[in-house]
């Protein structure tokens, strides 16, 4: 006996994914106990609903699960599940930046910059490192904002991101002031 039809008029659509996205989607669908196709249909349905509302489009999607003999509707925020690795990446970035900022703050205070004798090679290296850390901090902040939009960022992480951002911004400001003082 064939399995019951889930969709009334199915359309097979081949598409290409990045391998990491495919593996994450496979892992999530297995954890949920649903097929990858089911998960993609649910995610696409939610995405279309959100975007059509945002764009002011009136799109009526039929409920493929309205019949009692079909699978029950599952409310799954697949985007949230697929972005869980981003939390690990955010934590990694925060640890990396947290290690570097105190070192650079200490180096900046000890190096005796601002003597008015022109930029040294040491100050140039330190200033490049500060610019690099600041760029990483901006990237970290954007990732945190993305996670916050998905309601995945807890208050403690958010506070930590803000603290790191403020320290990096202060470090960048101080380095800019020093650079101005060192110009002959």
C-alpha cells in the first residue's frame, strides 16, 4: 500500500545549497523527525508569509495540512534552528576579541606614544592590530544583531557584546588620538 499523499499538487524543484547549509538542514530535520522536504516547505511557507507582509503583497497560501488524514501543521522556526551554529561563532569571536583588547590597551598605554616625533614602526603595527580588532568587533556586533532578530541572543551575551564593542570603540578612539599626536 503506498503512503498517503501529503500534498495535493506536488511540484519537484531541484535547487543547490552550500554543503554546510545542507548538512545543518539535514541534522535539524532528523532531530525534528521530519523529512528535509517537509522542513523546507514549512520554512518557505513562513518566509513567504513574512516577506509578503513586509512587502505589502497579498499572497494566499493553501493549508496543505487542513485535511485530518494528512500530517499535522508544525510550527517550526527553521531559520532559528539553522542559525544555532552562529551562536557558537559569536561566542568564539567574543573570546578572541576579549583576549586581544586588554593586550592592546596595555601595549597602547606602555608604548609611550604621542611623543610628537612621528609615527614609529611599532605604533604602526599596533594601530593596524587595533583596526583589525575593531573590524572584527563590528562583524561580531552584526552577527549578534542578526541573532537578536531571531530571538536567539540572551541578555548576558548581549551585554557582553555591548561591553566588548564599547571597549573596542574606546581603543580605536584612543589610537586615533595618538596617531594625530604623532604626526610631525
